[in-house]
């Protein structure tokens, strides 16, 4: 029976569940489906991270993948057999007519992983973008399109892999593909970061609202103290973080842009904290307060650190912690960005793990109908909800209770269809979140750095 269910899940419209020896273990299709799609995201992160390893570039240095994958202007490429100053490492020379040429095999060895991440993420994002368009106005699992959403997993995995492979065979046309995908990635990552901020504010709001309600119910002022403690901790971490950023990313008489950003973050954090406790704000939103402001201050401090730590290397960017590589060494810039230093490796691994947890949580949480309506800022307008296939939170809760009762009666089902009356989350918005999440992963793994504009110049 378990194998039959697995076969229906992989090749048919049935939602996937967990095969267990017991008969009383249930899983809702809306939950298992989202976790299956998140597996796509995890797969993209793992494969992209592996391809960034220097040994991968060395292995494919002389393969046909380099000729397909490296986006250099044709006029600037020289044959592998050409001899240029500098030996077997990455070399460039300027000809009398001011045309810069590159050793193609050396360039491939260095940036193959970088361009591979671009193509893998763009291919996967394209799949989810098509799914987003296909799933508009799906209201229940009785819609034929819901079968595509919840089933046919082997077919969908095959399609994703085929699209990614096809992206690797897109012929190079100068820097067009890389520049276009860079712009798309930055736009998607920017939208994702904005939604992350909205999510954090909403999370802090729900946290404060829940504990304040408990204080009213129990009339115990310890709940106020419980809210105050994390607020103080968040502010202290943010303050210490800003001070450390001043210490490590600012030097006397220089780094003016860094000073501007750090001062701006500090001033804006103070301003937001003051606004959060003003009487007009408190009257309009009683649960608003310093907890939300402290979380936003902490998050913006992290974003500032992420930006400063990924500053370009070379002349004009000689602040502390920057590379001492020669300003005209392009390979130095890229190899340092993907260097083998232990601290850099540990920092990258931690950053990827934190990013992955954030992306997964945001994809599941922000696609929920209730959270989607909060993002719109409108709980009464059902027209937008209908467009994306959502229901009001009140209707969703009533029908969800009904589905829960049905699940109890059908306890021997491995996967219970909890969306026969309505979808519990917006399919379209979920896929939109997956698109911008993958674009965020792409930009994050490639360090927001436009290597191709350096080569083109």
C-alpha cells in the first residue's frame, strides 16, 4: 500500500505523504505539498553551494561547459594555447588598441561556479514563475490545476532538471544573459528582503499581542517584564553590532560611505523607537511598541553588516577587513570572495544556514491566507483574495475546523485532502515567494557582486 501511494504521488495527482507502519498517522496535503516544494529550494541551495567549490571549476576547466557557460565578449577571449604574462594563472594583457583579452580556461576555472549558480537559480525560478501563473484563481483541490500543484512530483522534478540543463546550454552573447539575470536577481532579492521586514514586524506584533493578552487575563505584570527582557537584549545586540561595524569597517580619514550608512542606521533606529511609543501610534495600535522597533533595528544592523562585509575589493575600498589584493587583479577579487580562509568558510556556512532557515520559514508562513491579507493591509476586500485563490481568515478557520473533524474520522488515510472546500494557502502567492526566495539565494551565494561588469570594463 505504501509503495502504491508513493507511485501515485510521483507519477499521478495524489499528494505525497509519509509512509509509516502505523495506520493512525495523518498528514494534510497542504502541508506535505509545501514541504515537497521546499525540497526543491533546499536542492538548489545544496547544488549551488557545491558548484562554488574551487575544485569544480578546476575539473571542468577544459570541458565544453566552459565554452557554453562563461559569458565573456567574444572579442576578448584568447585560445587556451596562447601564452600571456603571468604563467598558468588567470592572466590579462592590454593590447595596443586598448582591447583587454582573457585566458578563457583560467576564467572558467575561477568563475564557473559563479555562472552556474546564475543558471541553476534562473532555471528553477522560471519553473516556479510558470507555476505561479498557472495557479491563479485556484479555489479548492477540486480544480484540475490542484492536481498539478499537489502531485506528479517525479514529472515536476524532471521538468525542473530539464529546464536547468537547458539554461546551461543557452549560448553566450557577450554579457547579456549575465547582466539580465543579475538585474532580475537583484529585483527579486530586494522584494524578498522587504517582505522579510514585513514578516518580522508582523511576528513581533503577534508576539507582543499574545503576551499582553495573557497579562490582561492573569493580571500578572510579569508579562510586561517578559516582553521588556527580549526588547533590551535586541537593542543591546544591535548597539554592539553597530559599534563593532564602526571598529572593523571604518578607518580615520576614510570609508565615508560606510560611516554614512552606519550613522543612518543608528539614527533611523532611534527615530523608529521614538515613533513606536508616541501616543497617536499607541492609540491607533495598542500592541505597537519597542519590541517591534528593536527587532527591526537588529535586522537592519545585520543587513548593514552583510552589505559591508561584501564590499568590493581594490582601490577605493581599502577599509579594514578589505582585501589587500592589487586593485587591478580581477582574479584576486573573485578568488578572495570565494577564498579558502577558515574564517571565511565558517562565515559562509553560517550565513547560508541562516538564510535557508529564513527562506523556508518565510515561504511557509507568508503564503498563509491570514498572513497574505495582513500583507495587503485589508481584511475585508475579498476580490484580491479571490484572484489568488484565498479565503478570508474567518471562513478559512471555519472550514479548517470542519476538515479537521473529517480527518479524525478518516484516521487511516496517510494524506488527508484538507482543501476540498477551499485552499488553505494561496498557491500563486506561495510560488511567488519561491521565485523571489530562489533569486535571493542566487544573489546571496554570489555575494551581490557583478563580476561581469568588471570584465566588460
